[in-house]
C-alpha cells in the first residue's frame, strides 16, 4: 500500500498466489477487496495502525 503523502510503501499485503486482477476500496477507506487469478477474493483491513495481519477474510 502506497502512502501518497510520504511517497513510500506503507506496508505490503501478502496472500494471493497469482496475479491480482482487481481491487476496490470501501467508501470509508477502511477495507480493500482484491480478486486474483488464483480464484480467490480477499478482504484486507487497511486502516492506519491496524494489527500486523491485515487479511480479514478469503473467499474461494
């Protein structure tokens, strides 16, 4: 996840086993939904100061 103000990578979301084909941010900016060529959809917690494991749910 890129920090636009600082122009640095804030953190890396690891989980997909293949190419990510789409992403959507929740209206309040708290969650990121990603889908990939690994046939999974993942929900990530992208709020500032969230715990280290930001992966909340996997749908296969």
